C-alpha cells in the first residue's frame, strides 16, 4: 500500500491505496463518489470522465497513485452553468453518462479556449469564440450517450461556451 494525497472536490484526502487500483475504483469504492460511472472499464465510453488538475481524463484508465498531489474534480464538485444548460437543452435522458459528459465538456471547453488543436482544426487555427457544432462533436467523441441526447449536449455546450471560466 502507498499513501497518496489528492484534493477531491475541494477537500484534501489522504488514502492508502494499492499501486494497481484505478482512480475510478478509488473514487467509487473507497471514497464513495458515485458520479463517475464504470461503463466499459476500457476508456472507450467516457462515463468515468473526471477532471485532474483541470484536464479531462478517463478515471478507469488512470492509476490512482499517478495522481498523488493532484486536484480531482468529479461531477459532485462541479458548480457551473453547463449543468443548467444540460437541463434546459434536454442534454440527458437516463442520466448515466451525464456526469462524464459534463466533466468532459468542461475540459473540452478549456482545451478549445487554450487553442489546442483537434481533428477539425489544426494547431494555430482554432478560432476564438464559441466552438462550432462540428468542433464540439469531434472533441466530445470519446463520450457515448446510449439514449442519443447528442444534439441537446451540443446545444448546451454552445450555450455556455465562452461565457464563464470554471
């Protein structure tokens, strides 16, 4: 066992963890944080997406020990207008993927605002302002929604893009 310290949703946690435990399992099983979901457990669905030091990651693929000293934000620690936008735009149905979608959207908006390239825009070509629907689709492609609420998700992200920082 190794002791790690993380700042989880604003609170410092010291936890003994085995070196092979994923961040997702630490969050769900040890710390009882249930927002991030275990969907595919292979990094393909995005249901486990959290923010690590402001960047989105798939918690199922991350070893908890690698995030010693990091700030981890799950949906439980998010307070952002995007949550209201998801409701207003019907960006969820069953809600299973919603925590990961929201965390991913926040990380994606940060990446876009920082000018990080995507398959839609090359480095140095990311336009200022709101990302286009095509840009959002590309950047959110790692988050699956089995209910098909994609159009609502895209509209919700566009509603808040550029209006407020995390």
